[in-house]
């Protein structure tokens, strides 16, 4: 029996989608990895679909279909996509900002916020390792650091009584656009969607059921999180996230893409094409 390999970020923010998802399903195998590597695996054909960076779909929309009504998004604070910085944002012009090696969408969002909305142009340094593994000397060279996922939560929690500044990127996006931000969409290759339509319908139904179950038992599933952070902190974090891809989220995504196009980060405005599951 052929098994579909479907990727998901290995962060706590996927807990509401995966916690109640059936294990040992004969049709699907869930591959956990950081977003950037999932995008690379999808592009190489190593996996068949993934909960992938929204910017990856924007760049490659002709090759993929979106699973309906699934995203990772936020209206205002997201808490797990932050700029950790030593000086106020307006003073970051021409300063070095380290970029986590795990991101794609968040880096593009940061560029839009700083260059288009605030009007500054920092020097972006794409790192090969995360903040916690940088030496003190390497940290001193940076005026800011873009963190995502579990690392962002840890940095934020550890900094609560310290002097570093933290800017939540989704909160800043809301301030300037009055829209949510869509970080990830679940997409599948078109050839796979056509060949395995029934299996993908079952996958969607399992995912929708798992999401509904999770939000009726959120406090319980947070207790089983792998992250060594207070459970109240993690529960608060997950309640800031949204997992649908409604009309407003679709408009927000297209607005993001319009800025990407304006800045030359994508070549054309993507169309939203969905997997038919009815």
C-alpha cells in the first residue's frame, strides 16, 4: 500500500492539529521538520504535501493545491514569530539582524514591516544556527534576531524581566494592515491530489476532526507538551493562534502577496486553488 508523506512543522503550534490525528494510519505518514526544510523537501519531491510556509505557496502556486480551511494564522499577537532587538525599530536602519535558519515566510514578513511600513533597511544576516547556539561574540555583532516557533517562545519567556526589546511581527502587521497574518497553509502537489483524491479527503476529515477535538480539550493537551515552559504560558500562546483559512484570512494572504510582488520577492500574484473534497 502506498503511503503519502505529509509534512508538518515540529513546533508546539501544530499540537491542535496533530494531537488527536489518528496514529499509524495506513495511508499517511507525518514528517516533522522545521518550515524551511519542509519547503525544500516539498520542492525536491521528497514529500507529497505539507503544512508549509505561506510564501512557499505564493512562489510556487501553479504546482500545488490548498487543503480547504486549514492554516496557521493569528489576528494580532502570535508570540512565536518575534524580532528580538537591542534598539528601537527605527534605529535598526543599516544595522545587522540575524535571521533564524528555520524561516521563510517570517523573514519576508519582517522585510515588509521594516522596509515598506517603517522605512528602514537593515543588513540581514541569514544564520546557519539558532540564537541559543551563537557565541556571545556572535550575539554582540547583531542588533536584532528574528526567532520563530518554540525558540521564539523560549526567548520571550526568558526575557520577561530583562531589557531586550521584543516586537511581535503579527501584531505589527495588524497595526499597519488591520488584517490577520497567515503563516502557513496545508498544500499538496497537483499530481498527488489527482491520483490520491480519496486518501486526501480522508486526511482532511481526520484533520478537521482532530482540530475540533483539540480545541475542546486544549488545557489537557498542553499538559503533554514537550516544551519545558509553564503550562499556563503555553495555553495562553495556543489561544492566540487560529487554524482556519476563512475569507478574511484569504484576503490577508493576498494582501501579503501584493507586498511581496511590490518588493520583487515573488514574480506574480498567486491564485488560490483548493483541493476539492466534497
